[in-house]
């Protein structure tokens, strides 16, 4: 018998999000990504409130620089660049339906107009390049509201310019 965390782990590993219903609440990093939380984990802030989280860079085929983020011992966010979606974007878009909110975002240094598609009640946000319909980033989390996602969970994708004044 599989658990919700095992099912989520399988979906993330297989990059298969058609039918996704969000990360189960309370998944330990060991259950979701096979890593124990320890002193080797880094730190990052998430959301407009810049809330702290522990994070770990993963080696996971099909993503560029995938990260898992943890608060209070539970995974709150998995996100990665350039996910090689098994079912493709058109199938995932049809499955997800209309997003709760769509907004602009900056990917690295490139502005993407209306490319951030927040499906908060499904626990997934797709960052889409609107010019070529390529998914450039994906974030999954415990289902919530769009406002909660934006304030507590949203990863910062804009590359910080060092030395710019």
C-alpha cells in the first residue's frame, strides 16, 4: 500500500503531474526525497514575507537545479527549472484548467508576461515562457490559496545582480 508521500515522490521523480492534487501535509524530507534534514542543508527565504526555510539541492533527472524546502521538519516546497514533463504542457494545462491567478515573473533576467500560473488549490505553480509555451520552472506544495502561496511559499526566480546600483 502506498502513502500520499510515496505517491508524491513518484510523481516528482517521474515528472508526471497530470492528476496532481498537491503535496500531502507533513511529508518528511526522508519520505519525499530520501534525504534526512541535517546541518548540510542550506537556507533560503520563500514568499513575499521572506519566511525562512531549509533547502537542499537535489540530483534528480529531468530537472535543472531542483530544490526541496523544509520548515518545521516537513517539506513545504519542491521546485525545479526546465522540468521534462512526461505528459507535456498541453496535457497538464488541460488537466489543471484555468489558474487561480496569473501574473508576470522574471526568469533569471528575462521578464515573462503573464507566465506564472498559480493553481494553489492543486498545489502547483507553472512558470511558462509565454512566447514558446515552454515550462521553465515548476513548484509543487501543499494545496493552499493563491495569496498564501505568494506570501509564504513562492520561490524567487529573478537572478540577483551583484554590484548593480
